[in-house]
C-alpha cells in the first residue's frame, strides 16, 4: 500500500506493480487531485530533473540528504529518469541552465504518463481517501504487516506500507512515522523568496540580473545565480538557493535579517572599485548614471548610483567617497528582509523522518520492517532546478522495487 499520490508515491506504486505484477498495489491520496505539485511546478511545465552527468556534483544541490542520495542516484538517477519517461513516450529537453522539461512544455505530459503507467501496471488509485492511522498487526514486527485505517473509516491490511505524503506537518505522514517509532526533524519552509521594501527596488518588478550572488550578514550563507525583483522583494535562483541552504537559520531569525547582494558577481569589491576608477579615467565628462560598466539593467544601475549620491555627478567631479559607496552598492548592497513568500505554487520543506533511521538502498525503515518512505516526508530537500523531483523519482523507484521484492 502507498500513502500519498504525489510524485514519489505514484512513482513508487508504478515501480512496485511493475516489479511484481502479481501484487495488489493500492495508492491512497487524501485530496481530490493527485500529482498536484507535478501539475504546477516549473510554471506548469514540470521541471522533471536536471542535466548534470557527474553525480558528485549533482548531490551538492541537496542541503540535506546529499550523502544518503549518492548511492541511490547511481542506481536510478537523472539519466535513468530521462530514459524512463522517454520509454513511455515523453521526450525531455535540456534548457541552458540545465533544467529538464518535457518537450511539450506542459506538465500534463508528465501527469498523463504517470497515470497511464499506473493504470497499465494495475495500480488501484483512490482519491479523497487519506490514511488516518496505522497499527502493526500482532506479530507484525516480524512479518511487516500493518492495519491501515483510512479517513473513510475503512481498514486495510497491508504487507508493506510506503509513506510518501510530503513533508508538511499537516500531511499526516509524519504523525504516522512517529507513531511507528520514528524520530521527526521538525519541518520548516525551504525555497522561498524574501520580502524587501526598499526604495532601490520599488517599481522594478520583473527586472532580473543574470549573474548575482546573495548572502546573509553575520552568517556563513551565500548562493549565486540569477536574481529577480518581485512585487514584494527579491526572488530568483540565487535567492531560492540561499533560502534552502539557510532554511533553519532564517526560520530561527523569524525571517528578519540583512541580505547582502552582489549585483556584479563574481566580481570582488576590489575588482568593482578598479572598474569604477577606469570609468573615471576613460569617461571623465560622462554622467555616472549613464556609464554602466557592469551590464546591469539601466534602471537598477540608476537606483544604485542614486543610493551612492551620484545621480547628478559626472565622473570627473564624483568624490572618491561617492565612488566607494557606489562600489558597495554594486557588490555589497544591504537590504532588510522582513518576511518570506513561497516560490509560486510550490511548497518545499526541510525536515521530516530522520535519515539515519532509513535504509537508503531500499528506503525501508530500520526500526519497523515493511515500512518504507519516499520523497519529502524524509529529511531531504534540494535547491530549485529539478532536484526535488529527482529525489522523488529516485527514492520512489527504490522503495517500489524493494516492496516488490526486487534486488537493487
């Protein structure tokens, strides 16, 4: 039996049913719609995985779980994921930043593929039918049998049970895991944008800088990549990565901290200062606000120049202190963060079932035989770019195969 009809649970149910067609595989989803995250991810295109041939580099994109995932990814990783979908008629394409999407640019291609595969394999799916509680049958510790009470009031006996209900406290899966003896790392949000109300950013919604970096003042946290100005602050890959790596620290800070942004990454302060001095020499009679040596969006450059007090200055008349302040605005601009917003319709958490209590070769509990886990119910999370879906496919495939009695 599989509890949870998201990416991990559905993939596991298919792997189990295909691994042993004689098994009866029941997939129970609490909501009216399964595969909800698959439908909305990537702006409705579904960022299936990430093209990164070296798995040692691939696992570096998991703030939590990188060590545990390296073995499972070698057996079923991004290449196997691509092959799995292509064998079922869904071709994937790689974008410039490494993200992989269906060539249709429509998440329905992935959802329909998973639905077809589940139906063909004989998976029985029930919607609006969540798991309320689980109890081990007498002697179940040896046999791995469970009595599962559904939210409808029905009870189902299962030889093996996979919990793949996601990582939020309200999903119910964490409570089930805890009731069966597992430790739970308290879940907190990951992958979120920052609320910033600052005159340098007002009115710049939609503006992006392709090569930026961001960090947290007073903490050893930083991330690089595109940065995007939103209606309520800052987002984009650099910000989302930073939120993932700093999920617990930022939660502890109440999402109030000082963000330090380098708009001209990977330049250092010394390099920025040197380039500004070169502008002073080469374009002495030119307005500072119209002389942008870093290729930044012109509106952002004008805001940074104004913040340094040089909006009306020409280079020849710009004071050295003003140039120093401009360099700081460019490569070490400080912004007060006061809150967060989740990344579009996606919700990712860090926290969940303690990783040391799970055998990652089979995704089976080390404490309760016959109990398996997959996806975000585990204390595993990745940065943006297809890494969270890949961990769902990988852990789901291993769990499903193991439940079917297949050797890994």
